[in-house]
């Protein structure tokens, strides 16, 4: 039986991907490590992710910035992932994607890059500036809804009001913030396989006044620090944990490879004494990377949230890692 050139290329790509990667570290390596072992190992990873959604008279604007830092022995790494969406013009080119020097060896705080500068802290007034992109993001003091520790590892989720000044516009909106610290791990200097799989991260604003975060993942990720299904709902300064959370991808679309993108979701959760039901759809998908066996994409998520006070509109950013 003859093998076509395309089939041979796909097989070789898959083999190179699998054999070029290492399995993710065990939970004991990440969660069981103490400070003395970490000081000797000199391997750690930090990530701070902001997802903004707002609206002005010209329409919706969404902005995401993920800044990652790591240490591996006597080397320090940093990189940005950045995405910007305008309702009328679509996805916008933004300078700053990719690695940059971490000459200051900052880990717990975010080192400035040639493209983004950071002032203040999430807990106080936070300011993120990018002169090259004509972009300024001002964030009110963060309210944390999830603050979880497992050994030295840390996972936090919070939200706040924010204003994005971009070009000649000032867009008022909401921001969801995610912080992660993992000892004994560094994806910037090591390649791992088998961690995140079928990850759907939904960073949402409800009627511009409440914050809703939902994620689902099929892979082990870093449980029990990060649950396979996770979320929070913040309305009228409430901080009630979610109960009975269900997230189901009700529709999928074939990707360029051996996977399918989720493009619609249905689910429900309880918060306080109330039950909420959501129906969401993905629009304006943008593929960032394709690995044949999976991919990474962003998109705009729209839908409704049924509440005791009636249905409310939902809009935000979706992050998909297959």
C-alpha cells in the first residue's frame, strides 16, 4: 500500500510533535515541592492574563493580554500574547506578541517590555500602557472571587471595572484577571504534552454590569489547583461561589487537523439561592496556532444568561485550546 505525500507529512509532523515534547510534571512535583527544593531546582512559571470587554458609541472592543514569565536555572524568560478586536473592523494587528528579554529577572511582578509597561498593582489602581499601539488600560482595584493555594502554587481569578483608551476612543467596560504561579514547571523553557486539552475559557460581561467567567477542560491540567470546570459570577458586589456548574459544547466545527472547535455552549449554575442558565455562541473566530492534533484560537462570545430577573445579554472573549 502506497502512502501519499500528505499522509506522510501528517504522520511525521505528529511524531515530531510527540517525541519533541515531555509529559507534564506530576502533581507531586508541582504541588508537593517546598521552598527549599524550589530554591535548588530553580524552575518556576508565572502568568498574568487580562481580558477586557467594553463598548462605546462605535461598538464593542475586546482586548486580551497574557504575560508569562519563567525561570530555568540561571535563565529567565518572558513573553506576551496579545489580541485586540473591534466590532466594526474585526481583529486588529497589535505589536508585542512573542518573547522578550527578562533582563530584570522579574517573576512575581510583570517585567516591562518594549511594547507594554505596567504601573501599580491589580490590588490597587493598575495601569497598562502601550505607546506603540496607542493603547492605555486603566483598571480599578481588583476584587478576587477565587484565591486557591496548593502547596506553593497559586491560582487567582478576579474582576474589576476598567477603561481602555485606544486611538481616539475611550471605551468603558469590565475586566477579568487571572493569575497563576506553578513551581517546578516552566512551559517557556520546556515543552510539555498532555496538560491542557479541550480547554474552553470564557471571559464574559453580563449587561455590562456583572462578570461571568467559565472554563471547561478535558485534560488533567493542574487539578486540584484548577478544576476541570471552574467559574465565578459577580453581580451587585456579590461574591458567592458557583455550585452545580455544567458547561456543554452543543456545537462544534471541524478544525484543520484531527480536532473540532467548540462554537456553542449551554449550561447552568447556582449562585446564592438562584439558578442561572446560559446559551452562548462563538463569532469572529481567529486561529492563532494549528498543531494538526490541536489548535489555539480566540473568538467573540455572545449569548444570554437567564436570571431570576429575566434574560440578560452576554458578550466577551473566548479562548480555545484543543
